[in-house]
């Protein structure tokens, strides 16, 4: 089965400037804009904002 275009793979890049990134899927129907999540950055050793990069 092919992967759905409704839930594409996106890369979440840390705003702390460490270069750390998470890879996840998002729903285009529920989140049409860029996704922002607060997650743990092990390089900065704290929780920071992660933004979707295109």
C-alpha cells in the first residue's frame, strides 16, 4: 500500500540552533500550517520549540 499524501513526513528542527531534528507525520487536514511543538533537545539539554521545516 502506498503512503497517504494526507499524512506526509515532516522534519521538526530545533529553534535553539543546535541542529537537532525529529521526524514525524502530520495531518494536512488538521494542521495545514507549519507545525510547532515543544519537545526535548538533548544537545541543549532542555525543552525547546521545534518548528516544521520544508
